[in-house]
């Protein structure tokens, strides 16, 4: 099939689901970013006119849920729908089924958002000030949990839809290697099926019945454990769409080809296997989990660095290849030959750079002893605004500059704004995240409207608390500006007339330098990898969860482990 034809003309139903998913994703981004600036200015005491401190938790819950869950994962369903159709060269089998899972996810998201923002509007009896980690003993209105459950089931059906499409393709193409994009989608979804079991049990068996008054109490340690069973792998659900783009689109945007398809497959298998048995690293400070399990989680976590390092190597090698194809020379001089003026490339590359920094602060978080230095301080949001807040978010925005025209058939509007936008985000995040890390080291807590540290000293002397506050405020403002610039480009493109001017996107994705035939076929045996992943999860979680349940799953007072 010709690559000249826009995706929307080849696969109109898949393009529609991708457009709808992205529409919801970008709406969540807009609202979330506006809440972000409110928080940044409020907690730094720079401007407090918008909300009262009492409402800070509602705002923070909205920011976390809308950005970390809805913006990222609706983007994922969009890009994976596109990737399934594109890499298999066919539509998803039933447009009605695809629309059904999208609508289920959408209505779930609306319910959850209503519960959160109902708390901000006085007359509405909802409230959900439970933050995006929503574990007990905090309690939200049942609508919050019901919405999350519906949304989650929607993601499961979406995965089933993509995997079913893959099976249809397999019947027509026995013996062929799985196309790389499809391989990434399947492994990511298998990881998601394992990981979401924890949160589904937490919500359906404990939190929802608790909020409905059907049960009187829950065991906070058990529900926290179930949450973090899900809470670490969810970060790969945020990151995998970015990796997907870095591996399969970024090499082309740099003017070259992917360095190695086999390495990419290995990386996704490692994520499938290793991403779940690490959740205890979020519970280093939880009493009741024996040190030994925390230690196993730490060791597994450090192993997880491997696929990230492999990614850094493969992606940078592909970029270097592209740059040299474009005439770049020298040890580092080739960097100048990259297309920094193209927003899709620039955004992905800057996001990758910030991810490296986020990876380093993540190693600090993962260290069992050094973690106590930064636990629950502003360092932690400093860290994850580099990972999910930039590696994922900025890549998603950047890749949209390339993808959105293909799924709408329209030319990207406001190109000049799109060109500047990734740099605004980069500078804003450089300021905000750096200052958050430093403030965290100085002991400033996260998740509070009133971090009472030299609140009234406002001379921003270098190294002072006031200087860090100012950096957070300026950085946060630039970031929100960056998000709004992105949304402006998307809305402009969406509203533009179709067919005006030629669609200036080259959608062809070249073959990798080292292709799938250079790797053993066992890599494609996803069933095998799935089974190994399940076995590792059972080893890491079997005994701890068994002990927590054995003392009475609803008994919040009982010591979780035999003492
Ligand atoms: C928390 C600002 C974008 C995810 C925060 C906090 C600030 C902030 C100041 C810390 C609040 C506190 O601990 O008291 C901003 C600004 C953004 C932005 C100005 C610009 C648009 C993002 C993006 C994501 C994100 C793009 C993810 C995709 C989160 C999460 C939290 C958070 C998950 C933690 C919420 C919690 O502690 O429950 N943000 N952020 N933010 N942000 Fe952002
Ligand atoms: Cu984690």
C-alpha cells in the first residue's frame, strides 16, 4: 500500500479511534496543566488568589489523575490503535467494538473527574481528595472508584482489540516475524494485564465496598501493597508509548534508521518480565513489610536499569546514524547535523535527554537506605516530572506534531509555535525539576499547600529557599505555557480546512539496520515471556500477600506478619 496516502484515508476507522483518544488526552492535558500552575504558584507562595489551601488536595488529585492517568493513557490507546493498524496494514476488525471500549474509558474518566471536581464546587456532594495514589485510609465518593473501574475495563478491552487484530493477521501470515510495533504493543499489554490485577482487586474488593459502606474497614497495608503492585508497572505504561515512538519513529525523524530491531525486542521483553516484581520499592518506609522483600525489590529495580540503558544506546546510535547520513561528522559534531528545528524531532530528543537525568535521580529513589533521605520530599515530584512529566509527556506532544496530520489529513498549523514549544518545555522543566530536587534535599515536603520554610523571606539569594521557590514558580509557568502552546497547535490543526495545501508529512518508516531476521525466533514467543513474568510475580509477591491476607484481609489492626 502506498505511503503517500494519509493514514486517515487508508484506515478511516482506526484513524477515528486515534483521533478520539487524542482529543480526550489533550483535553486532560489542558486542564491538568492549568491545575499545575495553580499548585506551583500556590505552594511557593508567589500567587495564592485562585484556591484556598483547603482546596489544595482536590487540585492535586485532579492534576495527578488527569495527567498521570488520563492524558498519558488516552494517548497510549490512540498511538497503539494507530500502531496496530499501521504495522499490520489492516483495520481493527470491528469499528463498533473499538468505539465501545473508547466510550467505556471515556465515561469512566468523566465519572472520576466529576467526583474530583465536585469536591471543589460547594453544592455538589462529591469529593475525592485522595490523590492519584488513592490508597486507604483516604476515602473518596464511590463515583471516583466506579469511574476508575470502568476506565480500567476499557483499557483491557482495548488490549483485547489490538491482540485480536494481531491474531487475524497471524492467520493470514503464518511463520512471519511479528512486526516490531505490534510486538511492542502486545508485550506492553501483557505487562498491563498482570499489573492491573493488583489495582482491580484493591478497588473492587476493598475501596469501592468501603466507600459504599458495605464493609467497615480495610487493611491499609494490604491495599497499599495491591496499589504498588500496579503502581510501579504503570510507569512503564506511561513510558512505553514514548519508547515505541523513540524506537520506531525517532530514527526516521533524525534522517536514519533504527539501529537494531532485536535489541528493541529484548528491551520490551525485559520490561514485561521485570516491571511488576519491584513494587515494594515504593514501600521502603512502610512498617510491616520485612526488609528481605524490600531488598529483593531493590535488586530487581536495579536490574530494570538494563533495558533503559539498552534503550539509551540503541536510540542514540540510531540518531547518530541519521545525523551522519545527513552529513554530520566528528565525535560530537554530528549532533549539530540533527534537525533541531523540526518540532517532532526536537521534542523527542529533548525528552530523551531529560529522561537520562530522571533515570539518575530514580537510582537514588531506588536505593533502600538513601531513599529515606528523599522520601516524601519535593525531590520525588522533581524526579517524576522528568520521567512521566517530560520523557513521556514531551514525547507524546512531539510525536503528535508528526502523527496528528496523518490521522486528520490536515496540515499542521502554527508551525512556528510548534517549533518553539519543546524548548519552552525543556527550559521550564529544567528550572522546576532542578529546584524541586534541591528543595527536597533540603527537606521540603511534597503534597502540601503550606511548606513552611522561610515563607516570608523573599530575597532570592542564590541557594536560598526563596530562590528555589522562585525557580519552581517560573518553571511551572513556562511549562503551563508550553502545554497551552501545544494544545493551540493541535486545536488549530483540528479546525483547519482539509485539503488546503499538501500534507507535508512523510509517513514512511524505513527498515532497521539490523532487522528481525538477525534475532532468534524465541524472542517472538510472547507466551513464554508472559509465563516467566507471572512466575516472577508469584515469587516476589506470593508470600507477603499471603501473610497479609492470612491475618484477616479486613483486619486493619492485626500485625501483617507473624511477630
Ligand atoms: C505534582 C506542577 C505537569 C504529573 C506536581 C506538583 C507541582 C506540579 C508543583 C507538586 C505538588 C505537591 O507535591 O504539593 C506541574 C506543572 C506542570 C506539570 C506546573 C505543567 C504543565 C505534569 C505532567 C505530569 C504531571 C505533564 C504527568 C504527565 C504530576 C503528578 C504529581 C504532580 C503525578 C503528584 C501528585 C501527587 O502528589 O499526588 N505537579 N506539573 N505533572 N504532577 Fe505535575
Ligand atoms: Cu517504582
